[in-house]
C-alpha cells in the first residue's frame, strides 16, 4: 500500500474513532493493550468492536453514546476497531466466546467474564434508541 493511501485511510477512519473516544471510551490499539486490560478489569467493562460499516455509524456508535448518558454505566469503557487494529480486535474477540466474530458488536464484561453481547445482526435492523435501551437494561442488571 502506498503511504498516501494509508494516510487517506487513517484520515477517513479517525472521525469513526472520535465518535467513541469523545464520549469517554478508551481505544485499545494492540493485542498487548487488550491482554493487559480486559482480563484484569475489575467491575464492569463495555467493549465496543467498532467498524467502518453503515450500521456502526447509524446505529452502534450513536446507541452506545446514548446509553452512556444513563445514570448507571460500566466502570470501564473500551473499543477496538475491526479492520483497522486487527490484532487488538482478534485478541478482544477471544473474550467473547462462544459468539463468532462480529463487527460492529458490543460486549459487556464483569470481572473479565462476558455477561451481555450484542452481535451485528442485532444492530443492523434496529435503531440507535433500541440499542441504547438494550445496553441500559444490561447496565441496570450488571453494573449496580
């Protein structure tokens, strides 16, 4: 790949990253960052598998942002970017078994264990409000 194409891709994807980081979500960009973070995260952790697809832009990222306005939220907020930070995404997905790889997707973990998962097929045909409601229900159940 040429450097100009790589720069273009980075520039194109940055606003998609910013949609999540601006609401307080920390990016995990390497497998090592994931490995050093997810298994040892005490309490609850939201992990958003971000993506360039339309359902990430129209439903997943806005739904997550809306859910984080709820009065009960996870202790930790993380994201990995499928197709961009491939090793970090692959490592994060190891914690989402038995669910197959899916992007976008949203995981809620408690003390390093998966307790709630929203797959791509549960994002594609639902509104951001529906996804936010799904997440806030999970926050109410697991984040108290």
